[in-house]
C-alpha cells in the first residue's frame, strides 16, 4: 500500500469533508496542560463568522461533525 498510515488517514478525512461539501481550511495543535497532551484543532467555514467549538469523545475524530457543519447557516 502506498503512503504512510497518516497520509492515508488524512486523505480519507479530506474525502469525508469534501463529500459533505466542506473542507478544513486550517489545522493546528493546542496544548492542554491539565491533561498533558496537544489537541488537534480543525477550522472549517467562514473565518469572519462567530466561532463554534465542537468536542468529540474518543475514539471519534473531528470529521464526525461533518454532516452537522454542512447544515449550519453562515
């Protein structure tokens, strides 16, 4: 199989966002000192709009919100 496991995961993740007509426009990590790790943050939508934060539980990933994100106005 070509590509690393992470590359394949990212490609699948991008395909899922695109399937719902959305793309993650930015990604970064945020330090969570109280828990001792960095959380992955994906930004989707209009950068000028009000922020909405969705948190998922384990073992899910941020794309679990893709169907809902596409239904939000503006």
